[in-house]
C-alpha cells in the first residue's frame, strides 16, 4: 500500500528496522490492485477480509491474520451530521456493521 493508507505507517512502526529491508516494488492506494497483484503471485496485500470473500472462497487468496505484531487496529467509524440524530436506518446499519466487523476481526 502507499503512504496514503494509514495502516502502512502502523506496520512500518511495528516492523521497526525490518521495514527498511522490505522496500515495496509497487505502491498503490487501490485495494483491488493490491489483491490482483497478490492473486497473481506478485506480492502480498495487507487488508481486512472485507471485499475479498469471493477470492477466499475460490482459493485465489488466503487470509493470514497479523497476530504477533503488537499493533493497534484501525479505528472504524460511521459518520453522520452532528446536528441531527442517527436515523433508524443508520442505527440498524451501525449495528450490522459492528456485528460484521467483529466476525471479520475474530473478536
């Protein structure tokens, strides 16, 4: 991923000096490009399971959780107007996303 994606800085910090020995050959902010390159055997992609369900099912990609890096996960948020309450549909979406992300992250 390129430097516009926040998790890159987190990974570089977690890897410390090891990150200096792993210079990227390709940098992109496109999750689709990252996954296509990984599926073609041209590298790895660091992302959540979200959006790669089909590739996981058909075996094009595998998901390997990063468990031993002692990193904090990214904060996820649902945004709405500050001056109005979240509508019922928004509440339902927030609840559904929370459940989905807990399943994806294994929490």
